[in-house]
């Protein structure tokens, strides 16, 4: 029997060269949903999904950096979301990282 569990999908973009270290840093802060696993996240492989972040400081030139999309599933809980995104901002390399939040459901196997 499987049930659907409401969750939030938190997405950000991280410089490709820093994705592994960022995932390790964030691992302890990813709220546990259920099951026998924790520290769960996903990111695109730079060689498979070439991505580039582009931005321009208000005073400066346009910059482009190879990046990967990194995703985390967390409980559908406002406090968990607030704490997790605050931690993500604290550990992210950018001053103002893009953070996307999606409602999602995960199949929970009993």
C-alpha cells in the first residue's frame, strides 16, 4: 500500500564547481521525510545538462557561470520551509540565490 505525502520541492542553482560541496554542507539541514534515508537531494550533471547562470550586479558587467540545478524535498511545513531556506541562503555562494518552491507529493511506501 502506498500513500501520497504532501511535500515542498526546493530548487536552487549552484555553480557547477561547487555543487558537491554545497550538497555535503546542506545534507545535515535537509529535513527527514520518512523511510531509511536522509540527506537526500538531486542535482543535474554539468556534462549532461549544460546550464549557465547569468546575472549583472547593478554596478558592473553581465557575468555568466556554469551551474547545476539542485533540488531538495522537504516536509510540507511552513516552519521547516522557513528554516531550510534560511540555511540555504546562509550557505549558498551567491548573495541572492534564486530559490524556487513547488508543492509536490511523494509516494510513501508502507
